[in-house]
């Protein structure tokens, strides 16, 4: 239709006001990009958004919002958004690896998003063996994942990038993960996670993940903090059953237990470059296995690791390799004398009398110290974290001599009679809602597409014409 004839048709006052009102209405309701949206997933189906970028998470099947659709919508809008994922089993079914638009295979995240489940036993995101589960993409992308289980990602059958079975973090991206269980994921390197960016893990369990090469639980290439978490039952076909470590790493209140590697470092393999800080503070590295002929079940260290208040014990073969350097800040314990512990308050060649990995309270499993463990009150209060891995306050007077001193390892024995501290209660799960389709916060507003201004422009033009006619 020609513009002139269009104007002739609508050249009446009522049409003009209609255009004005429509344009004002659209401008008001249209979400602006700078504001954060909150999407609430309403379906466990694995279907795509019908129109990514319109501000609404809608798959076209009724009003359902799926996890994949919510990510597509968030990615298309850009900015920072929140996706609440209620309890349920969210299995990926859209086959297609090496795709980065969240349309097939893994769930690609290219903008800042908080993905909040309803608890790591309730919200289960299942890779279903068709690809990895999450792909965190792009320099500056910051993603937070809480209160979900991530399982059954598998990349070993695919061509292309076969690393990071549960999650892959690209260069420049940041993943912050808390209260997450990551289990049963498989890849070539980094069965659970491969990190090329920044990885922060808190109060999480990485268990029974598999790397056919290195890093069963995690393969870290750049920057990583692991806090109040457990890596257990992970395996590697070559090195680093629990963890392969090639970057900057701060491990605090961490348990690495019962992991297996075929060629060294059942618990952990460290090849960070010289001078890159690798610090283990109040960690317990125990019962890890190396199936190699000259095994190092605990830590295979080819560079430098700084140990503080840390237990390395009961691993098959050797607790530590001889090839690297262990800088100890005192107050460490090993069970076979292989970790080079020589400071006055170190306890080399000492049985820490650890319990088996078990639920001892707190969000993750730990290995308790038995009542007569030599690790009790044998740590240093310098740099001692404010709680143990479970959230129990440190230090406590575990040997009942009226002197509260930090224990060695990730577990703090509570003082008899409850003196010396108490449990620190962490915030609860951020649960997903339910029932209502993709909900927008009232202030949620992406930018207005230019075509929404067309009625406004036409209306103003008509208003101008009317004024000219009256003059
Ligand atoms: Ca949409
Ligand atoms: Ca991808
Ligand atoms: Ca994908
Ligand atoms: Ca103590």
C-alpha cells in the first residue's frame, strides 16, 4: 500500500488518536533491554522459543516456557536475567552437537544469567547422553547456577570439542556454581567441567564423572576457586581422577575422596606453570586410587603446590609424587611420608584416623575425624576459614584442653558441650516458582524495536497535518 493512500484511509481524528494510544501503550509495556527479566520455566519439555528476542519465553505450545526457550530468550535479549527452574527432570532431547544457539544439544548461555533450581535433589537437568549439558560462551559472560543436579552429559561420541561433559566454560566467561550436584557426565578432558575461564564452586558435589583422558571431575586451565565442596568417585583414563589442574587454583574446605586415575594423580594432577598460585587450605585428599604400575594415588604434582592445614592420606601407592614442590605453611598431615612435610608442626607419616566419606551434616559429604585423630586441634588458626566444609564454625576446642584450635583437613570436630562455636546457617535454596507462564518482573523492559515507533511517527505526522490545516 502506498503511504499517501494509507494516510487518506486513516486521516480521521479517531484513527489518529487510536494510533497515538497504541504507540504509547506499546512503548510503555515493551520491556527495555537494560532491565533484568525473570523467566519461570513451566514445562520439562525440550522445545525452542517461538520468537527469541520478543521478551517472552514461549514455545508456541500453549503458554509453556521451557528451560531451553528461556535461555534462547535471554541470549537474544542480552543483558542479565534470571531463570527459575522448578522441581522436575529436564532431559535434553534435541540432538545436535557443536551448536551454540541453544537450539540443539547442549544448553548454550551467551549472556549473564542466573539459573536457579529448587534443590539439587529436585531440579534435575539431564544431558540424556546427547551432548554436554551447559556451554558457557563469550568473554565477559557471567553465569550463576544454583540448586540443580546436572547429569548424563556425554561428548565422547561427538566430533569437535569433546571436553567438559557437564559444563564447558569458554575463555573470558565466568561460572559461579553453588549447591549443585554434578554427576555421571563424560568427556575426553573434564568429565564434569572443563574451565578455560573463571570457575567458582561452593557447597557442591562432583561425583562419578568420567574423563577418558584427564580431569575426571574438573579440568582447570585458568582460574578456579573450589570451596566447601566434594569431588568423589570421579575417574580419568590418564591423569587427575578428581581434578586436573593447570591454572590458578584456591581450594578451601574441599574433600577429594575415592577418585581414580589410570596414570597418576587419582585425587589430583597439577601442572600449573611455575609461579601460578595453587593453594590447598583445610582440604582432605584421601582414599584416591591410581591403577598405574608406579602409582601416585593422591597428588601428582609437577609444579608447586602450597599446602596449609591439609590432610593427604590413605591414597593407593603414594600420597604425593616426588616430581614437584610442596611448599608447606606448616600444620599439614600425610599418612605415608611422601609429601615432603618437614616443618615443625607438620605431621608426616601419620594416620589421621579418617572416617569414610559420609553425610556428616552440611550440604556435601565429608570424611570425619575420629575422636582420637591426631589432626584434631593440630592445625593453625592463621588463615583458618571461619567454618569447616559443613558450615560448622572454626576453630573449636576438639581436644577439650580449653584451647580452640583449627583442625587439619576439611572437617572440624565440634567441642564437647557445644563450646567454641556452632553451625553457620547458609541461605536456603532459591526455589523456582510454578504454575504461571514465563513471568516478567514489572520493571522488566528490553529495548523497544524501531517498528513499534511507526504508529507513533504516523500519528504525530497526522496531528501536525491537522494543526497545519487549522492555521
Ligand atoms: Ca520469545
Ligand atoms: Ca554448544
Ligand atoms: Ca547447543
Ligand atoms: Ca579444633
